[in-house]
C-alpha cells in the first residue's frame, strides 16, 4: 500500500510538471540578435542613417530588420521601420525607440517609443511590413538615433532581431 501511494504520488507530480504551459519568450531589444555596438555621431551634413540586420539561420522565421532615420531639415525627423520574414507569418510586431544624445553624460537617452502590430488577416502571403511616420517636437541642433525591435510570430512561435542607426543632427 505504501509503495502504491508513492507511485501515485510520483505520477501526480510528473503530471503537474508536464501540464505547465510554456510561453514563448517575447523578444526585447537588448537580447535580440542584431547591432548593439556603440552608435557614432555622424557629421552635421549627413541627413540620414539606416541599419539593416539580415538573419540567415536554417529554420529561422525572421529574415530582415531595417530602420531608417532622416532629418527633414524643418525641425522634424522621418522614421521608417521594416520587418521581413522568410515565410508567411501570422503577426509582425515592430517597436521604434527614439534616443537623444546627452552631451553631459556622453550617453544615449531614450526619449520616446512607438509600438506597432499587424496581423495577416486574409493575406496568406504576409511576409513583410513597413511603417513610416514623422516625429515633431524634438530639440533642433541635437543628435538623434532610432533603434528597432522587429518580431514575427508564426503558430505561437516568436522570433526577433534588433537594429539601430548612428546619430544624426536635427536641423531646420
């Protein structure tokens, strides 16, 4: 009887352990494959910066992440983020982080971010998505960069990569 209780107890313990739901790890910028090195401050006459990260690993879903930052020379910045997949996906997630160079601390400070999500809907060949927008209200004659977090989801599995530009000076 004692042995039977032990066996039943072990079976119950294993059943509980195996029934715990496992969730996919949501990518964050710092832990996603991509460019995390230091950004340089580009010369004043350079008005745009971009970065492209390509993923070629066998079996990977995500293909490419691209971010671009442009000085529109009117006190506004133009931002574009693009995400590509090797095969059709269910959802594409994109996050853009806007950083400003702090001369006093000699570090980049995150000042804003935007999150975007698009589901495939009836599009059975949903493999890419691009989002562009204009940022106003930034301080002129300061340096800015953008970082992108690109994620794709297929059948509950999420993969991501990260990108970041060098710094460009905002002018009017």
